[in-house]
């Protein structure tokens, strides 16, 4: 298990592993807040169609690089101790966890602001690709690759 890697095969790491990693950072003794965002598979598309499952792929080397850059950049912000973003790859059912974002900081307000920025940036900047498998109102199944640019803010 490589916790320095940012993209992982489904099930390769646990949230507890990542919490332990953040807490092991020397500066964590200065922390007053640890915020965690967990992205999960939504059961409906933006247009209301039923989602059966998702498939997530990535240009892994570049995704690791970009995620690392985002984390390093955000760690420079005042009051921030650590930032971790870990995205999973594979096939996922509705409700399953896709991404963990952890932000540790001195104060909750700093942490919340950086958390929002971390989520917005990884969604826009990281080469991760999502294929939705959907079922329409008549029971017909189809699948298509979703562009983040097509999606509204979620």
C-alpha cells in the first residue's frame, strides 16, 4: 500500500489508513481541525436518469502528479498543516466511495475553505475519467463517458 500515491485501485486503502497518515505528520500537534470529504457514487444523473454503476479511469501518472501539486499548493496556505487527496479507480456501485480529501489545519475556518478549494480543483484539473452506466425510465441500459465540463456543480 503506497499512501504517497494519489490514485488507487478500489479497496487498496482505507480512510483509517489516511487519517493515521495525516495524524503522523509532525506538525499535526498544532492541528485544531481535521476535515474529511468523501465523494460517493450518486444514484441519479444530472438529468434524473438512474445510475446503475460508474467506471473510473485515469491517466495515472499525470493524475498522481496533478493531485500532488494541488496538495502541495494548498498546504502553503496560512494555518494548513496537511492536505491529502486520494481517488479510486475501477467499477463502483451507487453509494460506494470514490474519493477521500483530508485537510488538517490550525482552525476549522481555514480547513473548510481549503477543503472546498481542494475538491473544486481536483474535479477541474485531474485527468480522471468517469463512465456512467444508466437505466432510463423504460429500463433501457446505456453507458457513456462523462465530461466534468458537462456536469453541473455537485
